[in-house]
C-alpha cells in the first residue's frame, strides 16, 4: 500500500553534476514499516575529485540521504544533504554490481546504522552495512 512519497532535493545533486533532475529517494510505508528506494547516480566524469576516508558515525539519518553512488566493489557512497558523502562499507564478499539499478533500505527508527541495516537489490539479494566512513575531498595539489 502506497501511503506517501517524499522527494528529497534532487536539484542539489544536479548542481554538483551528480544526478539528473527527477532522481529522488522514494519512501513508502507498508504496515508501519518504512522502505526507502535509493537511486544510484553516476559521478560526473569531468569533475575528478579525490576523496579521503575519515572515521564515520555508527548511524546516519535516513532523511539526509539524497542518492547513492557506486565507487568500487564492496562499498556504496551515500550522498547526503549539506554536500556530505558517507561511504558504506559492505560485508565481505558482497558485489555492488547488483545495485546499479538502485536499492532498497528499511531503516529502523529513522536511522541507517552499520551492523544492523541491509541493502537489498531489486532481485532479492542483500548485503549488510559493515561500517560508515566519512568522505572528505582532498585539497588539490
């Protein structure tokens, strides 16, 4: 049953060349459970930003997620409000190739937490989030 759809500022992503307009996180409530469909966007090719991993939080707010980007096998970058980027390191032996069409999350209590939430692809596969790492752009040399 579809109760509500929440569109979260896709225009912000397009300012950074990260997403075309119309891409947004969709939130659906089914029997008191929230399921989020997170779109995967491709990074802008002409913008070579180098990222450095820093220690991340245990949880992130589900409402802060705008989209996601696949960067390598075993991790997914969440693009958050205020221009933040949070890398979700997935459990071992988890190919991210299956998540190119987007993925689903079922956050508990409005938060997405490491060692608790699973990312599910559209055909039923899933991977647990092992930890979060804050991604900080490296200063140009």
